């Protein structure tokens, strides 16, 4: 792993964070669906916001915006740039 | 073959397929106009629409397949698409039209690519081309068509642009069905396909196209293998073996298809799409910052819902009153015309006109509800309401899309059940349908008004009465969510789907589509529910009408005359002569008595008396029991039935019915002489009506939408729940009092 990058799941991101997909659990049904929508390792995504009760989350994928539950989002591992003060 | 097809002049079958939110319904309506039929696929509960049109003189059947992102199935419902495209469920389609969203080209082309692999004649219809410029995008349609190897027709379905061009392309494609060039697959995948073919032929199965073999390789769904006679237990080891070359090449078998297709798609997009100017924060995202915001989003949502339901009530009420008055006037106009044949008169007036009138009266509400749902769906707001509400419903197996149907059910469960069509997850949809009848619909109001008015308000005052009315309206919802949780865990054997919902860009709805949806919702309700309701009304009428021996009338008349004479301290003969002279009050009283006696003697009346012991623990006497039985087709019937049984007018507002209920006493049994209606009985009756499935329209619509099996299930569980809750209420309250 490169210094300055950390591995997290999609549901750990904060609103406004963008990240690069590292791995998707293909066995999970959400993995199959995200894959069909064109989300695969190397794609950039961004957490836009959370719903009023904290779940689900709104995520910008390449070319569309989707909402998904945090439980499902845990199947997506992302590599995000550390939020270090520049 | 093409010449043979042309000369045959047989009807053409076209399958229409595309991602959700690509305007598929709009295109379907533009292609087929009014000539559509809605049905369910046998075995699964997926809406199936077929429509007819004519292209260069030939009859064309258009099959509208459910919206999907992929041909891969994660639920039995999604299996439909491939089964249909293979001709297993309908005629083998002569042509596949794949609708592609030009503004989401990358994602849309995945399905197009999967379809191209099947090798059937394919046309790509490129929708929303009118929106490209404002988004700063341009698409080289000709180059796209070359790269895909299939004709690409730019259209704007909402505005009706390009539809003629699409028809011409369809005619050309059917006239000379050029097979698509086979897709190029990596060697590892071809090797796996060969392995699988070898394994299957070793087992002596029929030969299968490469494309279908690839579908089996790329999915963990065993139904396709099962079709070829491979036993379920053998599927996993078989697939594990034949997928080895894919794995050796470093690909996850379930991801291989997407990797290959998207590699191709990304290379196509580089050539075909050009950005004319930079895109800042999109208009949709700016709107979403407000409409999906934690506080403002929620407040606006509540506001919109209040507005929707307020307007449904405000606008629908006058029309509903109008329909009711018209039905009443019609009944009174017909009644004297048929006076010569009393039985036929009663059948037409009390059975047909009242029964059908009782159904049509919901029509204004249904039209309005579908108007608002169409507005919300076509603008893209419905997806946002699902995002906002998902947390509230997710824990019990429902999802955010259940909210609008449940709220609609407060007006009437019929449009509520129809509104569940917007829920794609079959499990969440079925759960929503099962609990929708628990929402307190407007037909329960007369029962509550009667009972609370007679037994709560006089004793506890208007504040407690209002509170009681409010509680009656939320008790159903309080029971519904745990019930959904229970069904989700214990009863439904459907696999839950991940909740992945696209939030489409906000768009201006087209009036034509909104009107179309209103018409579709309303006419479906009228034709299907209407015919069944008519039949049921006639049956219930007959059960309440027969047997009709003249002896009953004579006996009742005798009893009436004797009792009235005793009460008025005069002779029976004097009463008889006043009756003969046409004394209005006396004749009216006699008519009520005779009507009541006939009901008591009818098949349903006797049944009510016979099964009264079942309802005794809930405090119901035989009169209430008859009322309960008679109101299974439509719950509001209880008020008029009680009115007839208690030999009074049939108006809930009529004080005399309340008085009669208060004065009613048990004739025999342990409580003889005591009042039938106590607070406990009144509450138990209300609770029974709050839970019970007493609505033939709802049952019919449930059967139509999710299958007869589930309609029976809903009926049994709701009726048992109602009985248990009524017994508990009666037993507890009568002990406290």
C-alpha cells in the first residue's frame, strides 16, 4: 500500500470524500449490481451525502448517482487519499 | 430466410428492453398507443405489458420487458428477460430493441453489449438525445453504430422525436435480419465455454448456443443449468471446474463479463463521445442538495405529502359525493320501474347499482393518486422519497419505496396496492402489499364514527372521542411494521435484493405520460375489480335475499300489528285498517320490520346465527355477526346492514341507530337482559374492522398484482389477526370496566 493512502470501505467515507475502488465483493448481490453499472476496481467515486437518519448514502459513480445502504456499501473497499492538512 | 419471413406475413414480435429510468414506458406508449395489455408472467409476479402496432402493414407485438441493468439474474424476476429473449416464455422475438440513455451512455451500453452477444437482430434506440447539448456532450451516432455492429437510432421519446425513424429501422431490420457479428472474447473465456460445452454434451444434453453457455459461466444462478437437466447439487462443482481457465487468467468469474464489456465500452466512448463544454455542478445535484438534505429535505417531503393527500381529499370529495348521489338517484329512479318484479328490483337496486356504485366511488381518488405518483416518478422525486424514507422501513424487510403505497392506502388500499408497482424488489413489494390493508382506509371511517359517537363521546366527551378516532387510525400501522418483520423472517422465501437505487436526473414530466398513467391506473381498477365486485355484490345480495317465504312477511305483519296495538292501547283491527288506509309511519315501520325479518331468515342471517359462538368471545351477538359477514365484500356495508337488522334507517349519522345500539340487549344466554353494546363491545367491533380484510376490491387487486395464493394468505392472516385482537380487546376492557 502506498504511503498517504488508506484502505477503507465505502461506508467509512465522509460526505464530500472521493475515493478509488480497490475491490468489490462479487459474491454479494450488491457487487453484481454495481459491477453491471460499471463500477469496478480503479473507478473513482464520491460520497455525496447521507439520508436524514444516517442511512442510506448517496454516492456518485462514473456517470450516475445511486443510493445504497451502509450494510451493502461495506462490500466495496476503497482507497482514499488521507485527509491530511496540506 | 428473410424472403420467407416477408412472404409469410406472420405477426412480428419485438422485445423492448432497457435500463430503469431510460424512458422505456414512454417509448412503449409512443410505439403502441392505446393498444396494450397488462398481465403477469406465469409463475412470478412481474408486470408484463404487451402492445400492438403496425409497421409497413405488418402486425407487430411489442413485449415490454422489466427494466434491468444486466441480463444476469439476482432474482427469479430478473430471469424473465433472458427467458423471454430465448423464446421460452413467449414467441422468440424477431427483433430486440434496446433503449439506451444517451446521457448515461457508459452504463446503458453494458446491457446493449450483453444483448449483442445473444446474436439476435438488435436495434439500439438512443434516448434523451435532446438533453445532450445542455450537458455539453456530443455523440457520433454513426461511429457508435459501426463499433456496436447494430443500427443506432437517436430519439427523444418524450417529445415523440425520431419515433418514425425507429419504426423504419425496425421494418428494415425485420425485412433483412442481419445477424450481428460475433463478439470477440478473451481466450480464457472461450476455453471455459468449450469446457462447459464438453461437460454438457458428455451428460447427453441438447446443444446450446455459446452465448447461453457464457451466461451460465458468468452467473451463480443455476436455473439455466437446471433447464439442461444438471442436478442442483452438481452445478457448483461443475462450474468450479469449467471456470478454471477464467480464474487462471486472473479474473473473478462473476466479474469477467463486466471487465470485458466495460473495457470495450470505454474504448468506444473515447471515440464516440466528445465534451463540448465543461460541466460544473449539475442542476440535479444542486436541487438534490436541498431536496435530500437532512432537515430541509425531510421538511419539504412532509410538506409535499400533506399537500398531495390534502388535495386528494379536497378534490376527490365533491366528485365522490356526486357519484354517490348519482347512484342513489339512479337507484330511486329504477326502483318504481321494476316494482312489478320485486326480486329483480332488489337485485338491480340493492345488488348491482349499490355494489358497482360502491366501487366507482373510489375512481376519483385513484385518478388523483396516480396523477401525483406519475408526477413524482417522472420528475425523479419518487426515488428521492425512497432515499429519505428507507431507514424507517428497512429494518422490517421493506424499503423506502414502500412509503408512498402505504400512505396511499390510508385513502384506499386499492390504489395503494397498485402503487406498489413502483417497488422493483419483489420481496419488498410483496411485503408492502400484505400490510397495505392494515392502513386505516376511508371506508372504515363510518364504522368508527358510529361506534365512537354511540359509546365513547356521550360518556367521555369530545376530546377522548377525537383521541379514540386518532388511535384507530394509527393502530394498523403500529401492528403492520412488526407483522412485516415477522413475514420477512418466517414466511417469505424470497431472497432479498440489495437496495441499490439510481437517483435519476430531475426531468420535466410530459403531460401525455401523466394522463396516460392516470388512465392506466383507473381503467385497470374499473375493469378487473369492477367485474369481480359486481359478481360478489350479486352473490352477497342473493345470500341476504333468499330464501324468501311469504310466511315470514305474514308472521312479521301479525307480530307487528299485535305489538303496535298493545303499545298504542288499541285493537289489532284498528291498526290493520290504518295500515290499509296507507298510514305512512305505520307502513314504514312494518316495511323495516319485514326487511329485518327477511335478513334474519336469509342464508347469511342463519349463517350469522350459526357461527355467532365463534364471535361470542369478542362480545358480538348474532346481529353484529350477520353485519360482519355481510360486510366482507365492503366493510362500510356494516352500517347499513346493522340499520336494516335493527329495523331502522341506514344512515350512520342517524341518531336513532345509535340509540337502538345502546338499547339492544342479549335475548338469551349468560348475559340475558344485559346490554349488548358496552364500551368493550364497541372497541372490539372497531378493532375487528381496523384489522379485518373486509374488502373484495382490495382482495381482487392483491390477487391480480401478486397472485391468488398471496390474496388468500392476506385474507386468512388479516381475518385471524382481527379476531384475536377483537377477543383480546373485549376480554381486557370488559374486565377493567
